[in-house]
C-alpha cells in the first residue's frame, strides 16, 4: 500500500486559514507534495461556499464537536453534520472525539450510532483529544471496549502530541492502541513554563521516533504542527519530505528485522 501523507490544514494557523480560506491552503499543500488534506470544521469561514470549493480534495473532515454531550447522550445532530460535510467534500473519513461518552450512561446509544453509520459510506475515526473525558488512555480504552461489545469496529486517529497535555505517556498509548490505529497525527511537543505547545517533529522534546515505531506504518500520516516561514511552500515541502524519509527508514528497518 502506498504511504499517504496529509496535512491537517490547522498546521497553517488559524489566522492564515481565516484570511486565505482552506481552499487556498489546500492548493499550497498539494503543490508542496501532500497526497491530501484534512479540512478543519472549526476554521471554515463559510461552509456553504467553502465545502463545494474543496470537494474531492480532502481525505478527512475534522469535526470540532464531540460525539457525546456532557450528559452522556449521543449528539446525533453533531454526527449528522459531520457526516454531511464529509459527504459534501467527498472525503472518505470523518474525525471526531468521543466528548462526554460514559461507559454506563452512553452504552445504550451505541446501537443508534451503529445504525447511523451503517446507512452511509463515510468511515468514522475517533481521536484522542486534550480533554480528560476523551483524551486519556483509560477513557479511550473504555470506549473501545464498549463499542466492540456493541458490534462496532471504529478505528482511531492517534494524535502523538495530545497525550502530553493530559500527563499521559504517548509511548504507552501507542503500544496499547496500535491495533486500532488507522490514521496518525504527527505532532512534536515542547514544554514551556506555562503550557505544552506543538512544534515540528525535529524540534520535539518527546521520544517521537519511538512512538512512530510502535504505530502502523501503512496508514495515512498527517502533519499537525505549525508550518511557518517566509517561503511557506518550501517549508511545507521540506516537512513532507522528512515525513516520507522517516517512513522509508521504518520500512527498511522492518524489512531487515
């Protein structure tokens, strides 16, 4: 299977996306050599206008909404909106976090989720976010167990960086969740005195190479860290080249093992 490299359009920064629009950023990403992009729902300026402009150019639609509300009920409206926007983009995948999923209160709604997903072609992927309810290893594992019991087979978007915001070990998470991972957000991190920030992989203070080695190599990988510079096209092209080189190293090591 060909290794696919994506760019999460949030990597260009909210200011750039809101000024230029996601179609402009998509064109830049594709010119730099990305295979596709992840469109960000929270940064659409005008969905009715932008989604048709992006049709056929995105592999993932990222919804800013959680699948379950804070009270543990399924947010059917958020799910329907995410699915409809992914369909409008002709994107094969929708990415969402589980939000307020509760293994006890939310269990009955898993059957409804299964029915809604069975009626359409978009694949739903669950992402570990930066919230305790939806981003810790324990929370993700509880959800995975519950959805499997309900007859679902949802894959994961593994965000390498988000674990740090919650004091979690990304390497432990990678080892535990690798069989369910179908998409990887590549993100370096750096600890400032007051908070964690996302940085390019080469600048990361985390053991990102070890994490990548634990994750499946044959799933799409997306850059999701700030892409900035006077020559944004050259910066983006260089980061994509690095990501492909890392994949080649992993493939060679696997072949030699």
